[in-house]
C-alpha cells in the first residue's frame, strides 16, 4: 500500500547568521575605509549566500520522499518490509538527506541518510521483524536537507500515516490441550442424550415407545424383562475461549509474561478448533475487552486474531465474575476453555454451575511461579480434579512451534532473480528465519 503523495509542509531556514553579519561588517568597512578587497569579499559572500538559497529552494520544490507497504497487517514473527524512494526532479543534486521516521512499531529503524543526483531517484528498503502484537502507526516522517555550503536547511514534514495491525502468532499445540468434547476420544457430557450416541452410560427398564435398538439384550436375558440402554451426549457444540486478563494475577514482563502466553494459547487454540470446522467464541476482559460470539471459518479466525491483538491486561473483572456472567450465554453441549494464571479457588467454584447445566469446561493453567511471580496452582488443580475437569499446566519456556501453514503461509517475503533476469517474489517460511 502506497501512502498518498500529498504535498509536505516545507520550510527553509538559515543555519547561521554569520554570513549576514559578515556582509554588514564588510559594508561598514567599505564606508569607513573604501577598498577593492571589501567589495570583492562582499560580492563573494553575497554570491555564495544567493547560490545557497537558490540551491535550497530547488531542493524544497523538487525533492519528494514516498513510502509504500505491501500489507496492512502482519503476524508476530513476520518480516515487515517497507519501500522508500527519494525523487529529485530538479537539476541541483541532493548531497545528503536525512529521513527521520516517527513510526511507533517496536524495533523499526527510525532514520537514514541518502543522496541523489539531479533528475535521479534513490530507492531503499527498511525491514524489521514484528516482535509485539498490537495496532501501530507507520509515519509521519520528516526529511532534512542542506545546501553544499551549509547555510540553509530545508525541512519537509509528511503528515501521512498508515496503521499496521500485528496479530499474535498461531502456534502448534499438543493434543492434550484440546478441550474435552472436541478432542478425539470418549469425552462426554454428564447429561443423557435424546438420540443414540456411541457412549452407553447405564440401563433402565423398558418404556413404551423405546425402539428395539435401545434394548440391552444381555440384561434382558439376565433379568427376564426388557431393559433399555441410556446414552451420554457427546459434547460437540461451540467452544468458548475465556482468557483471564485480570492484571492482579499476571506475572512476567513483555514477551515472557503470562499475558502474552495466554494470548498465544487463545489464538492457537482458536485456530486449531476452527480447522476442525467447529464454532469458536472469545471472552477476554481487561483494560480492553473482547467479546465474540461463536463462529466458523477464516473470517472468525481473523476476528479472533484481531481482537487478541488489541486486548491488554487491566483491573476489570475477576475470572470468577466473568464465568458467573457467562452462564446466560453458555448452553448445553458447549465447551469452555479457561486460560488463566490465577490460583484463586473462587473461579473453580464458579465452574460448578456450568457443569450442572451441561457445559464441559477445560482449564489451561499458566504457572505464575515460572514467570517470576507469586502463586500456587496446587489447590486449583486439586479442585479441578475433584470436579473431573481436565487441567493442563503451561510454564515459562514452553517450546512453542509455529503451526503448519495448511491454510495460509507465514514468514517473510524475498525477492529473487532468475537466470533470465526476471525478478520474482517468494515467501520464506518461518522455520528458515529461526
């Protein structure tokens, strides 16, 4: 995407008042003590100042700096590349031009010094690896130039800006992290099924209207009475990802924090379940909250990634309060994946009503002690085990790996020249960037 080439704000300022003071001094000397040397020096100073001003004026009118970006969004770990070009349409050369960029993307190069001859264009590229998620601004930028005598400074300020959204990375997760009910296996809900499933839970006396395929023949023969089978319902409904962003329970700093690990786990879990054509929703309360109703497909994945790119931890609502408020939207045959570093028993107690209404919870616990914080997960894990809720612990230093690019490619763009001289654009995978 190329920035709009609107005219910049241009100013020409003298660098020093020495030439003016020298010209005044020479004029006074000529008046007091007339001599040919004063006239020659005065003409030299005046001519040099005039040439410097005309040079600076030409730079102000003829030089323009443009920039273009290939994409409007990137992912953490991607190589961001932006193209700059200094166009000199005048006859006076640009001996040096300092380009000062005010972009707020972390790690983005902020300046460069270039040059271009008369009627020439100088192009260069600026690249950096996106290390942090969020919404950032590229631009504005300022160009500083001078005449060869250093008497005048030309400043061009470009107000154009471009927003860049950096979404969290999608990592490969082990199978044990899959919430109960969407994983392959025998996970079931604690509610009887209205229809036949593969999970036989118990038997009961035959009731009029029961189909013959419900009859449990071994029990019928043993009791000499018709006995029917009952089935458990498989939890294959929507998945709600509940990300705890309460600032009071977070630990670590920057990329190595429970907040960032939680965001990565939420994004990766959403991607994994959406690949299975399941519906995924998101709830995250913090300084900025996110609430997405369950949906399917690439569009929902983009909405989840965009929401996770903007969320931040803050003092909003404790996890127990969030889970209590979600009882109204969580129905039977749904799964809730809770991602939290909290060791408070209150949020586990809030899961019990969800269990009673047919929700299958799963907990992904971030160990705060491994991130340098305080907290013990032993009580919470014991309570979850007592309720029959699966719990998985993720500690700092977990070996995340980028998810296989089955639906979209990741990495960095490169330009390669073929044997015939043709330039082609190729995508370098993330594994090659490590």
